[in-house]
C-alpha cells in the first residue's frame, strides 16, 4: 500500500467500522472524524456499491481498525490507529508517524492551544502530516531536552519542524536531556527562561511522545551517562523510557538516580493532558509500550499491527 493512500483508506475503514459494526449514526461518525455528513454518506454508499459490505467488511485495513478498537477498549484509550506491518523498519516508523499526524489534525484544527512534541524518528514523520491549522495564538514546545548531535529526530529538530509546519512560534528546552546529577539539574533550573519553558510543557493541551527500549539500538542509550549506567538501569527493573524517564513493566518510574537528572516534562504530567498521544511501534518496543499503557500515561496510541495484537495477548 502506498503510504499516501493510508489516510483515505483508514478513513474509509473507520467509517465502515463505525457504521456497519459499531452501529454509530452518520452524524456521530462525521463529528468523530471531523468530516461532513455528506462525505460519510458517500463513503457508506461506495462501500455498499463496491460489494465491500458482507457479514464481515472486506476491505483493506479493516483488520487494523478492528485491532485498534480492541486495544482502545482494553487499555481505556480515546483513540487508537493501527497501521499494517511492513518489513522495512524505517517505512514502518514513517507509516506510524504519518498516521499519528493525521490523528491529531482534527484536535488542533482552528484551536488556540499549546502543542508539545517529544523526540524520535517516528515523531519526525508525524509532524510532516500535521496540518491543523491551529489558530494564531497557538504554539509548539519541545517536551524534552536535547542530545549533543543533530540527527533529524532530536527534540529541537522535531519541535522546529512542527512549528514551521503549523506556522506558529516554538519554544525549546535548551538543556541536555540528562544532567550529571540531581544537583546539576537543580542548578540549571535556576535559569528563569528554562523553568518558563518547563512550565509551558505542563500547560500544553496536546502531547505527542515516543518511547525507547533498553537496548543498544535506542538513541537515548547512546547518551554517555545512560551508556555508562545501562546495566544498573536494567537491574533496577527498567523496560524502557518515556520522555527520558525509565519505567518498569507496570509503568512505574524505577528507583535510580538517572530519573532525578532529567530535563523534560515528567511522565505523570501526561496523565493530565486532554490529549496525550504515544507514537511508537515495532516488537522490540512492545514491553515499554505496554508499560506506558498500563501506567495510564497516554489516552491515544499510534502503532503497528504486530504490536497491537501482542498488546491484546498479555
């Protein structure tokens, strides 16, 4: 499936699922998807005339939509989007990211709001699909400090691209993700401009975040202080990180000094967001994705089919 087809095919699959399986009205479907009732009616007519309505819906992505609904129900999420599995990891990240960008567009369209963005390659693809547009008073804020090399998925890069895409101002956490110690972090927080941006991360209405596994391929495990202490981080029960905070299998922050050195929005503040979106996939991240959902940090998820299926099996 060509990646540009995903948005329209997913919309058709959603309409088909909501109308023929969930029994929603055309008005409710239109409101939920932020499209006109006329379009909903037209899609339903197309599905009927194309012979795609049987006892089961026969159309691309309907299995993904069914999985998404089950994951949403299982973990108490407001919305889930599941993309098909593909063999290529980069393409998989792109598909998940672009689906997440499409998911948030109705949430920011015409609104006056703060939009918080984390870091990571998958999120860098998400911002390319964000179109809003929000109202003029909106802004973007990076939710996490930076790393010392430009990767295109650094928090500064992702936040900048999101702000440019939406045509709004951007605010940065101009500090490293991890400080050498809690005292070093406390010293940085004496800088008023930095604490002002941290406050902005807390009042942002929407947060789009990714996560990392505790393996050597993760970008954060390449940060020197993490690389030096990875053994003790894993020994403390960590299955991965969200916004730099290492958590155990139940979603609880581990008892390790590294969690006291972070310059980022604390994960427990995600729970207070009207819209907190986890954008991540790949079976190597299953444990940390499951932990984040168990911890109740987010209310929306974009992932791939393999992960969604595994989330239902535990």
